[in-house]
């Protein structure tokens, strides 16, 4: 909590791994599932991009 009004307020994290879920409502749980699914999709897209880049580099430097 900010002591003075001009201090920036800390933004609450939408989800923290290992957080106690017993106090969350059904809608809060559903919202967090959506957030995590979006994050998983983002991570998978980055993984695919890096994999493609790695494969291209390996093909370029492959010596036979």
C-alpha cells in the first residue's frame, strides 16, 4: 500500500504458481485458467520459433 498518493501502486499478480487456491471463486479460477492457457500458447509459439531457428542453423553448419 502506498503511503503517499503519488507513489505508484503495486499491481496484483494475476496468478502465482503454488498460490493457495481455496479462497478463489469459480470465476476467478476460470479467469486464471484462461490466463495460464494464453501463457502456455505464447510459450509454445516461442518454442516453435526457436526450434525452427535451431534447425535452420544446424542445416547451415552441417558438415558431411
